[in-house]
C-alpha cells in the first residue's frame, strides 16, 4: 500500500527543499497508518536538502511554521496525531522572515 500526498512549501520553507514549492509524493506505507509525525520524519529524510533544524525542532515543526491539511489548520485536526489519508494536501508556510 502507498499514500499519495501533495506537499507544498511556501513563505521561505521552499528554500529548504531545493526551492521547489510543490512535491507530489508517493509514500510506501505497508499496512501502517501514517500520521503527520511520520510524515515530518519522512520529509526530513527524503526532501530536506539543507538545514533541517530550520524546519524541525525535536519531533515537530519549528514555531513559526504553519501547517495546513486540506486547507484546515492542523491544530484543529490533532496536530502530530492526524492520520493522513490518500490524496491529502499538506502545506507548510514559514512565517519567519529575516530583516
């Protein structure tokens, strides 16, 4: 089994994934239910090209990165415990900007 997801990075977060804003990914899941927590580790290991500490802090996204799942704030969906579904659209928006 696999999970087809659209991952979007913007607000500067795209700089961490080779400046590519949209990634259509297929993740082999076996029989495992994937949560956002699993996805964050997968992104770290497979998409981040530099400075993972600017995206992740401990086991979650850094403060200042908004996460939307299908246009809903992940805080309303259970954050790290949200169970991903096929064809979900997950957006990471950095609100941190240099000055």
